[in-house]
């Protein structure tokens, strides 16, 4: 494992993606959105007409899907079977199915192996997801678990979607809570805080404040990191 590996875990809407990209850019590291990889796999499975409630069928369909993830924090890319799916993976269709696909053990093992290969090929990387500190990179020198209250997470996700009306925010909050329940209770690599991870509540922090704090902690965990600290 490269010496500079920063693991960011937490539920949807806690600020992982924006924080990870900001930290990677600041420190000159690679970036990996593992959630996008699961979404890409979900898109591919759906394209093949598979019932995502059928775990065996999902495992079989996912076995030969080719996922390619770019690691440039300023221009991340994601492909499935040679198709740029950066847009399609954010559709409601994929959002509604990703937890079902992600909980299939064969899917998780396949993508964890790929994620570890990407780590090994990097000179340093910031990864974000739900099982980075517990499963993918348990030896990372810095592990953080980002949290935020449900209202803040829902507002952020709705804003990302360009819809801030109260009814949509409320529906988004309910959707996040359902996904939290599924992700936390699955047998394979559940959403969980690593025992040695530092918890960072982003509810009342701006993105810049969160990035500053992670960069500060990274400088302590990996003293020879480049980049600028606040």
C-alpha cells in the first residue's frame, strides 16, 4: 500500500465525494469514488435486464462487466463495458437499485479487488465509500468517518439534483434513510465506522472547512505529504 492513503467513509450525503476530491486536489493525490463503481455495475446489470432482487442472477451478470474508473480528482471518469456512464449512473433508476446490487457478496468482492489494484498502482490516493476503512484499505494511515444529520444530507443531495422544493427534500430524506438501513444491515461489507477511524460531523461545516480539517489531519498522519495546509 502506498504511504499516502486516505479513507473516507460515511452515509450518502455526508459530503464524502466533494471532500475527497477537494483533499486529493489539494494534496496532489489520486481520487477514487468507489460508490460510482457500484453504480456503474448496477447500470450494467440493469442494462442486461436482470432482476436486482435476484442475488444469484446479479452475481452471474456482474461477473464479466468491465469497470474502468479514472482517478483524476478534477475530472473523474467511470465506464462500464466501454460506455461512459458518468451521467446514467446518477439516474433515479440506478439510485433505486444500487443498494440491492451492492449487497451481493460476489459484486463486492470483485469491486474490492479492483479498488485494491487501483490503490496499489497509485503513488497516493483518497478513496471514498462505505467500507474503505473496514474492508478495502484497513491499513490506511488516515481513516475518517463523515456524518451529518439527515436533514442536512437531504438538502445537499436535493441541491446536487437542482431541486430544492420541500416535497423533494422530504422524499430525498426518506430515500437516504432507506439506503442507510440497507447498507448498514447487509452481510457483505456493511456501512460501518472502522474502530480506529476519526468521526467528522459535517452538518454545520462548509466544504472548505471540511477539506481544511482533513488536510490538517492528513499532514499529521502522513508527514511527508505535499500540498498546502491551512
